[in-house]
C-alpha cells in the first residue's frame, strides 16, 4: 500500500493539524510500503535552522516513521521549498525533485506538488523562478532568521492581496500543461496537490485512458490518497485509523 498526502500546512497556529499528522504517521503510515509527501507539509519553512514549533516535533515524528521501516519521499511545495539536506539527515526523508515518476501496480504515475501546472498564473510563475534560484536562496538563508521571517511576512501579505484579485481559473491547473507532463513522462496517472481541490479527473489521451488525482489540504479534515491492489481512492486520515 502506498500513501500520498499534500498541503498539510503545519504551523503552531494549527495544533489540531499537527496532532492529526502525528497520528497519521504513527498509525496508518506504519502499515504502508511508502509515504509520499507532495509539498507544503509545513506552512512556512525558512531554512533548516528554522526550529520554531512545531518543526522539531514533526521532524521527530518523521524520523520515527522512517526508523520503523517506512520510506518517506518528499517533494517541496511553494510554502516549504527551502527544505534542505540538514532536514533530510535529521528525518531520514528523501527529498526528491519534481516531476517524480514512479511505477506502482504495473502503472507509471507522475507526482508533483502542482504549482508548476498553473501556467496561466504568469505572475506566480515569475516569482517561483526567482524564489527557486540557488543564488537568491543562498543570500536569503545567510540572513538572520528574524530578518527572514519579516521578509516572508511581507511577501505573503503582498501575495494574499494579489490572489484575492485573480480569477479562480487562473490559479487552477492548465489542461495543456497536464497533458504535456503526462505525455512527456509516459504516465497514466498524475498525482498532485497545491490547488486544494480534491478530486479524481478521468479522461483520454491518444495513448489511452489517464487520470489526474488532486489531493486536498488539511485545513478541515485532511485528504490522503491510498493506492493498493484495489486501486486508488481518496480518504480522510481518520478513516484509515479504524
């Protein structure tokens, strides 16, 4: 059984989500063959020296999961793209670049956070390229964490005000980009998060039927994807503990 989760957005302001994620790791995940985390596990990650709560607690839970024999692969999201090697060493998680192509149940699937699929949001894509630049990141991480926190707060405030003015469809995925990535990767399934719009979209390409599975966020009850011999299904973390 493979498990997938995205957009948990863990922070000190959401202790319920932190507790739910810890229960998920200590319960259902221990019965899985592998856990894939597809970005935005943390609501804000300012560098691997960012030890503000609940980061140490979550790192310990992840390390215990890996030590129990369940590999954890993690794709960075747009809220935690500064996760780095020190975090990986402390937790045992494997940081992987996107798109990640896996083979499961005799199928090829491509995994992403999902923000790169939103190509109509030109303003965001421009910022994403800037923020992912290695030189920009090195300069940012060299600053004291207090300065980083102030800068991040300003960026988020600006982003929030601009997002409210954007049409909903601009912030969703672009069909052409979905088809391009599926075709390039030779995959029959695409699994991603980011848009907070959980659903299973089934359609056809010239090569045959394909599906795009969107994971939901953990602001309400949380959404995970279970993939086993019976197929793929979206579920709440709590329902897997029964």
